[in-house]
C-alpha cells in the first residue's frame, strides 16, 4: 500500500530531483502537479513513461488522495498554495524560503517582501532533522531548510553547543555553490558563457540564508560573516568555515565533539584529521560530509562542509522529512 | 590619423570581440554605438575606460565622422539599419545572416522570414576574403560569412575545384560549435545547467548556414549533409568532413591541393598528414586550421577544420574585411 | 540468499560505476578484488563503509565463494586473469576489448598486439543482449561490448536488417565521447586544462572499436567511416549517423522498423520524428536513446544514438549480462 | 634594435603565456631555451612558425646574446640554472618559488626542502612592482611573486599600512585558483574527470605561498588564515578576504585608501562600492581588480581580489618586471 505524494514545480532542478528520488522510494507513488506557472517542454520520447500528471487544483488533489505535497516553488507561490493545501488536509513540505524564519519582521528584512501568512510562519516546523527531529512527525507544514544553512549549521552547531568556538573573534563562512542553486530559468547571469571559466562572489554579507544560520546556530549577525560564490558546476555546495577554537588541543578534539553528536545520524559523515571532503564525495547523495583542520599553535581552525545542494540541500532532505512525517525509516529511498 | 569605426551590438559576444580586436588595431578608433534594443549592464569599475559611446543615430554617426559601421545585430535589425547607414555614406560590415544569400526566395526558404531589402541583398559583397577578395575593397556593404560556412568552405572548396571529391557519393559535414555561437541572451536552452555535461545535435539537415556552403562550394543540397551540435565550451567550431576522394593516392595529394591554393593566405594553416587541429589550436586567433586523413585502400577521406567562431567565424573576419575596405594590410590587428 | 560477485579494477571509472550499481542490486553482494596493479588511494572518511575488499587471488576468490567476476581491467590483464578464474569455475564478465573480436588476426590488426588466449576468444559470448541474448545465460565468459559499438549497433542493425540502408553510398558514424572513456589515470592528454574549452577528433577511420561494429552490423569496412571525438564532459556518448535510406518515405517508416525490433527491449528508447536525444537524456541510466531525421526529397537520413558510456556502454550492460547469466530479471538493479 | 630574451619551460602554462606575451612586445625577441627536462610534443602544423629554439646551454645562450632569461621551472631547476646564467651576465626573472623568501630557514619550513643558493636568496629582488619597484631596474635576479600572494598583497597592504585593519581579530583569505596553477603535467589529481563538476580545498593553513603574504603585508602567521581551493576552470584566481575595519565609516573610506595608493598604478583597478570583480573581468589581462564590501553597523569588511594566475600571477608580471629591468615603459606589451 503506497502513499500518493504530489510535486509542484517538478520541472525545476529540485523538483526533478524529488521526482527521481520518490520514484525509487518503495513506500510512495509520486504524482506531478501541473501548476499554471509551469513552462511547457516535453520529452521527445515516442513512448514517455513516468509518474502521472494532474492539475495542481485543490479539488483534484483531494480527489486523487494526495497525502503530502512538496512545493518546489518560489516563496510567493508557496505562500499562496500552502493554506489551500492544508485546508484540504494535505500535509506540505515546502522547499522555498517562505516558512524558514520565525517572524514577519525578520522575513521582511532579509527577503525584502511582505509575508502574507504569518500564522503559518509561526506554525511551520523547520525540517533539519539532525537538530529539529521532534516536531517533524506530527507537523502539517515542514519548511525544508536552505541549502547553504544546511551545510553551515551541521558543521557549526555541535561546536558552538560544546563551547569550543570563540564567538567574539568572529566566524567566517565562505560558501560556494553550483549553478542549479539559482533554479531552472532563462537568465543571462546563469547562461553558459557567463558562468563557464568564471567564478564570482555574490550577496556578500547579506544573503537571505544568513538568518537561518543565525536561528539554528545561535550566533549573532555581527559574529558571522557569510559570502556566497558561484562555482561553474551544476550541483554541490562546499563551505569553508574559519574560527578560533578554545579549550581544544588537536583536531581530534573537535572531531570527537562531532562524533558524539552525530553517532546515530545516518546522513552526516566525518573525515579523519587533516582530511576534508570535496563536491564529488557527496554528489547525488543525501550526505553532509565534514572535515576539520586545526593549528594548535595559534588556535586557528578551518572546517569544510560539503553537500549536494539538490539532495541534502533540497530534495533529499525533503524526502527525509517526508519519511519522518509518514513513519517510514528515515533513510528509506535515500541510500 | 586613425579612421573612426562604429560597433552596433557591442555587448554581444561577437560585438565585444570586435571591440577588443579593434582596440589593438593601430589604424582605427572604435566607437560604441548604443542601439535602442541594447540591454543595460555596466562594468563595476570605479574608473571605467575604453571606447567612447554614442547613440546609434544616423545624424550623430555622420557628425562623428564614422567611416565604417559593424553590425553585430540580428538580421532584422541589420536590414533596418543598413540602408540608413549607406544613405549617410557610411560603409557597413554586417555580421548577421541578412545579406549572405543572393535571392529573397532563398532567404525566405532558409530564414523563414521575408527579406525587406532585396536590392541590398543583390549588392552585398560576400566577405570570405580567401575566395571573394576582389569585390571587398570597393564594396559599400560587406556581408560577413557565417561561422559554420567559413570552416566548411575553406576546407571543401579547394578540393571540389580540384575535382577530387566524389560528389555523387555525398559529403557529410558534422559540425560542432561552442555556445557563444547562440549569442548573448537569457535562454533556458543555453543556460549553464542545461549545457554543462551535455552535448546535443540541432538543426539536423536544415541549418540556415547550409545555403551559404552551397553557394560558395558549388555543391547541391542533395550532395551535402550538415548537422550542427552544441559543445559545452564557450568558443570554437570544429567540423569533421567525410567524403570519397577520387584521383588521389595519399593524404599528401590532398594536402598539396590545399598548399597550392592557400600558399599566400595568412589565415589558413595546414596540418601534416595524419594530424588534425583541435579547438585549442585556434582559440582567440583568426586562423582556420585544416588537416586531412585518407584511407587509400577505400578512398575514404576525413577532413577536420577548426576556427574560433568569434574570430575567424565573426569579429576577426569582419576586421579582415575592414582592412581590405580601408586599404590596411589584411593582417593588421589580427596576428 | 544473495550471490557474491567480484569486481577487479574497482577504482577505475567503469569499475566504480559497477560497484555503485551492484550495491543497489537486491540479488548480489559485491566484493572488491584488489589486484596488484591497483594504485593506492583511500577515502578520507573517519568511518568508511562499503563492500568488503579481498585480494584478487584465485584461491581466496574460490574460498570466498565468488560466483561471477567482473574484469574492469586493460585487455592484457583480462587475458591473464580470465583463464585462472574460469579454471576455478568462476564465470567472467570482461569489460575490456580482450574478447570482443573473433579471430586472433582481427585482434592483432586492430589492437596492434598478440592475443594470448585464442580458445577463449573463440568461446566468449558477445554481451549485447539486444542482439545476442541466446548465448549469454549459459556462457562461462561474456565479453561486454565497447561503448562506441553499443550505440552504433543498436542504431544501425535494425535498419540494415530491414534493408533500408543504401550500403553502397556509405555510412558515416561521427562519434563523440566523454573523457571517462579514456580510463582513470594520470595523463597529460586527459588533464583538465588540455580538455576544458577544447574538442578534438582522434583515431580517425582506425579506432579499435570499428571491427566490433562491422561484426555486429554486417557492414564492410569500406562502407563504414567512423571518427571518435573527445567532448569536455565526464560521461556520455552521442553518435550522429549519416546514411541514404532506400524504400522509405518518411521518418515514421524508419521509426516503425525500430519499434518492431525494440518493442520488448527495456533499455532502448525511441524519439518522435524530428526529435533526437542528447547526453543528459541518458546520463546515469542504462538506456540507449535513438532518434532519426529523414529528408524525403533526397533520401538523406541522420540517426542520433546516445548512451552513458559508463552504464549502457560499460557497467550497466555488464550487470544486464550478469542478470541473464544468473537468472535475474534483465532489468534488476538497472531502472 | 630588439633585445633577445630566453624562456626556459616554454611548454608549461606559464612559459607558453610568456612566449605569447613576448611575441607581442615590440622591444624584445623571444627565444625558446630547450631544457633537458622538457617533455617532447610538437605542433601538427605543416609549416610551423614561431620563435627560434636553442639548447638551454650556458655557452650557447651567451653566444646567442640572450640578455634576460625567464625561468618557468620548478624551484630546484631554478636553483640550479640561476647561478650559471648570472655567471654569464645573463639577468634572470625566476617564476618559481626558489627566491621569494629571505632566509633558508623560512624556505625550509614552508617548502620542506633545503635551499642550495643562500646568497642568491639574499640577493634576489622581489618582483611585485607596486610595492618593490625601486630594486627591480638594477637587479640581476628578480623573483617573480607567487600568484596567490600577488592577489592577497595588493588587496591587503594598503589597508594595513593605513591602519584600518583590526589585526588582532584576524584576517581570513579564502583563495580559489584555476587548474593551470598546478602546472602542465600528467597527474590524476588534475585530470579532467576528477576536476570537472568538483571543487576542493587544499593546503589548508599551510600553503607555501603564506610566508610571501606575511613578508609583504607585515602580518603575523597567527593573524592570517589562508586556504587554497581548486576551481574547475583553466585560469584565474579570486580571493575573498574577511577582516574587521577600524576607523572607517563606509566602503568609500576603504576605497579612498586604495585610490590614493594605486592612483598611478596601471595594473590595479578598483570597483565601485558594493561591486566586486569576477574571473572573467581579469582573464587574459595583467590587471588585479579589487572591490570591497563594508557593513558599517558591525565593522565587518570583505574584499575581493581577482587576477589571471597566468598573467598578473606569473607571465604578465614577469614581463612587467622585465620592462623595468630593461628600461621599457612598464606597460609595454601588456595592455
């Protein structure tokens, strides 16, 4: 007996990845929900196969028995669709930034737009299972974390909780992402000739993912400097995180903190002292890989955190959340 | 005493390459002509330098003493601007496909659009200097060849003229181009994530550059099969050309034909028997490189022709034409 | 009850892909066989997981109960290991070119080396299931096809069998491959800076995969012109195949031939008239996708065939063969 | 009357770039010096052209009247060749790391090798013209700076001299380089399939370029955290530099410091407040582009510095030094 789950925005990169992952999940049957804003575009296959497509219409969704809907849509579309779906008793996993912060003021400050669903903002469960697993199983609305914050928080929070990060000295997170993070759309900025052979920084100190890191890690904005960069690759995020460590004598001490925290986490992998992950290590997987370098003479530490932005940074984590919501094993369909 | 020359479409890839080449040409001063259709976009430099910018307005162009205007614009814009410029006694080098064919019927058949300037179509000199050098110096309007036809015709015409190509057996030209050939614009098709890691065929047997090859090479359409492909690189064209050779005994015989024909051509380079060029060999140069393989036992021959689509396939060849029009050495600014 | 299967050469690109595919196959347990020629290199993971590793030693292999061994090794290593493994009653799927041809003379002519196992050359079953399915289930030794021939033969043979290809006019196969086809090794030719931004032709008319195409398609060498090219992508093969079609009136007629032939084949997909596949369509899949363009006025036809060289062109097809050998569903672990 | 200059290591990426730049320099004639360690490799051109090649032999170099020799060689080769060349009254511009530090102890600590020419280490002039211009004209031996330190020092030193960097809070330099920085050689690490689609950190906190930054900027090691990363591009370096600014109120204040310092420098370009360079801005140029972001509320500042590692980071800066040594205009051949 499989559960029917719907995907809005299935032509985007995160949405397509969701459809791929759900197609290999033994407990669910994915259904494509065609939203009015979708661009056309059909496979050239003579005999196309794949999930059924139905209109993204509340009555049809209800009639089709869709239990969970994934929204791989812009925030404004998510804000519009979510209340309609919840009213039908559909549960929602939203992959946009619409419900990741906690107050309309914070949302307005970072997203430069008014939030139209303040109650849902307050209600949404933040879907970073490694730190917020309790609220997810019963949640009507799970807000899937941003890609950059997922990699940053998994690397930072255990060390901050353990008190080994000198917050006064400031933490630098130099983040790099593949181009699929910008979504699937016509844009000169992400056109091939502008990106290939290039590398660029953007949203320096003011990326809208910053407040998500602050909320989860407990850091203050003045303590945390974040810059995003565009790598000429299609997928993957690597973050190089600089801080001063206090109360530790070796990289092994930092790793021991991670080991204790992540011993039972299936999707966090650690590296031996002196070793760090690269993008290939995590491509097409739901893992977050973490390594750390420490210079005992000066206290300087550098952590490196890597994820696939479309998997642990989007679709994979969304399925991880769905697994928790529907009572499946958390790793089902993801290993 | 330098000659002032204008560039319309200077923000496109061919236009920007033109500005770069003209900037290193000792005999001319480039001026940027701002056309109403130009997208915005300014350098972030605190103290920008570079050529002057003026409006692409006939009266201003005349007042500024612009002698030659390069049109790096779509065909419909070229058809609109060319008569205005010629009326002002400006000479024009058009980089679009507007004036490359000879009849409005042929234009309509391949470009799927009506030609609005039939007289200019008849008047334009085709700017492939290696084969059409005579008419260029005195021409008011030079039509710069397409990128694919430049590589194809330089490889094919000497052999066809020498009678060593078995036309009845058919010639196959399998052509591959970098993405800048599609122009600088927002488009999902040429976005980074769609192109990287990919390779695709397009306009199979019906690319609008085919008639240019037929006109210059003398081949009939039924004798010439052409397919274009998109390579995930920013610039460069490589064409692999298959034919049956008659009346020759070795690759050296084919090379001897090329050597005789191109002995005095500064921009065609030949390869030793068994060797062929790649894209790196011609990147950022105005050369067309040609090599040929021959299997004496069966008569099968394969030629490989490579150019930089933005240089010999566009801006460089346009400057080569300008040199002929203005009486400069043909290689000025191009070596 | 799973079957233990071994992989020699598991650090190469094809070998690693095999391990990945076998890891998701419910009926087998992969074991890594460490061969003396293997380069070192270990994951930096603190707690590595994955298949067990044992020495590639006949007695150990026997003791460990390995039923099938995949050889993702160079031909000379395959010629050395295969008789030892068969003597132990291990069955072998060889991914090298060692056993793809039928005579030592043909092998010597194309591989420029002596064949040391002529009896095994004669015995080996050619593992292209779509055309040679009968002999595979009972074979001791299956020779997995080359990547280029897989794409070429699947596109060509149905049409040749149907008699619609004008063989006298010659067939051109212009083939392009990603860089993983060259294997995983230190080499200036395949170093990043030499390949990125580049595109090159190699082995023009004399690639060692040509005789495999001739054997399966029935074509003569003089009728078939083949050139290989290197695309700056990691994986994927696209072949553009030119021929004259006889006895057909439309692309639909050619497609109907494919449809009849491939109706029950799970890994061949066809495209609607006018549509052709690209590399992204088949990346990370075991599909061979085929589309065809036809110009009725002249009889010229162009077929486009695409595979992932590491999957249908190597590891995926090897597992497809293993499924047939061990009695699993042919698609097990491959969809 | 041109000056003859020699290039050792002309087949490497920096050496080939040197040959290209010197070929366009009106005052010099480049000569290729064939060193015994050079790998073979010849162009396939039927009629190759280009600079003359002579053996890298002291007597021949003297007989040929070579005035300046560029060493685009590994440090150990530079240490061997330099004294021989100086003994012949040839002047040397060394592009390796052999002579960039000041003491054998420092060299041994960072290069993990003994220095065999301590006197030359003491004598060499450091070739960063923007800060060390005085000693270069009369120097026998100029040590061309490393690529990473060039970008770092040009961004950091004016601000440190002006006293606006809070050194106690620490400076982070997150540096990214294209693959040509690793040199031209066969290596699995820099092979196409390992690099494409990937991004990785290396030499975290212990890159051998660190001491060059410390020497020029005046920073202490404990104040400066540096990590190098590999970008999947062929050329270019971008460094993102984080620091706390003191005594300034706006990005304009930081820019004003740069403007005063670089007003007369032809190869440093500044960006407007809020804008920063990317790799495309500096590709194939000798410019170092710098932009800065400042958050007045918290004092956090981020500078971005970009160069082409093969030009301002190697061959271009070497020619800039040669221009100073030979009395040419500093920009000759470089604009």
